[in-house]
């Protein structure tokens, strides 16, 4: 009986306190729950913050590489794991890799029309015609001629007929300002629509009149994103006409230097010989479309020098690779 009274008392007390609580809640309703304050937008990065400086100063560096076997056949089945890339001797992580066989290209053709090209000009012009006709409608081309001075004959066009019409008007004479022509062409290439930029220099090679010298033009190419390909047209040792005129051999060192500093290549033709120039054009374009693009973010600030040496290796026995030897830090973007 006593236990029963205690249980009733406890029940009454609980009920009483619940009723008091409900009455208080009715008289003083709880304020609606406030929505969480919106998160304040992050403050702008402090330019003095070293983390911020790293993000803006480390630029993506792009390199184009051509790979072939000992027999000269292009290797077109490689992937990023087949490559190693070093900057100033330190291995870098390859961030982006591509091997697109049909990338549109921007081509600048530089043709020598100096007096020394008198017996070679038709062969040079026919070579350019074949290359112009081999380009796709997505590609673009401009034309620079040079003798004692250099001139942009045609600005960028995707209509090969525009270039062909200009070729018909060309005559030889004067001296050779090849370096000035490269200088003008690099400036004209700044108007290019495409990432892959090619300069094709057709000459017998010996510069006699430029206002800039070899070191200046090499420095210009190191700071640009163009690949230089040179077609040197040389006197034929077997040509009996050589006995009647001064032999004027191609200045190989100059052409190889210009091509090598940019990662390009030199071809050699001889006057008086028959060539399948259409095949030469196809060979050149095939190489351009067989190239690999490797991109990376430099892993460190380097040693403080503007110039960075770059070496790319291929993990394939018997393979050979060609690429530009390095880059300037302030010209790191879009190295093609």
C-alpha cells in the first residue's frame, strides 16, 4: 500500500512538471532557429604569401619531341610512361601528354630570292608549292621573301592559292638577309591561330646582309615557341655547269644551328637532280604530325638563372629523340 502511494506521488510530480513546461512554452515560444550565417567569401590571396607566388609564377612548360628508331622510322605508339624529362638535371613529373596525329599548324615559309639562288629558285618554289598544297584547310601559312632585305609577301591565309599567286611573281637578285627574314617571321608568327608553329626556311644558306647576327637570331629562337625546318638547296658536285659558274655550297652550319636550337630539322636538296617533291612535302608534314607534346610544372625554382636546360629520354632501346635544348623562364608558356 505504501509503495502504491509513492508511485502515485511520483507520477503526479512528473505530470505536474510536464504541464508547467508546456504552459511556459506556450507563453514564451522559442524563437525560430536562425539560419546559419552565410560563409564569408575567402579573402583575396596576399601577393606576398609565398604559396600564392608559387601558384602564379610556376608556369606550365610544353615541349615537342620527335622520336624515331635507328632506321629513321617514327615511333608513334609511345605513352607518357615511355618518357623521362629532366630540367637542369632534376627529373620532372609529366603533367600532360599528347600525341594528336592531326593538330592544325601555323606555317611561315621563308624563301631566299637572292642572286645566288638564280639556278635554284625554280626548285625552291616548286618545293614550296607542294608543301602549300599538302596543307589541310585547317592549317594556315604566311610567306616571307628575302634577298638584300626581308618582306612579308603574304600574311596568314588558309587559301593555298594566295601563296601560289605570290610565288609566280618572284625573281632572284641581290644579297642574302636570312637572319632578318627569321626575325620578321618570328614577329609575324605572333598572329598565329594555332599552338604548333613552324618556320620553313628555303635557302642556299649563306647570310651576307642581315642587320642582326647569328647569336641574336639564335637567342630570338630560344625565346620563341617556333620549330625551324630548313631546306638547303645546294650545288650538285656532278653538275657540269659548276665548271662555268662559282660553286656556292650551302652553309650547313648556319642551317643546322637554326634548326637545332629550335628542335627542328634540316633537309638537303641538290640543283639539277629530280626529286619527288610531293613526297618531301608529305615527309615534312608527317613528321609534324608524329610529334609528342610533353608538359610539366617545374618542381623547383631552379638555380635562379633565366635559361633552363631540358633533356628528354625515351625508355626504348634503339630510339632517338629530337627536341629543343631548353627554354627561358619568362618564355615558358606554349613552348611548341
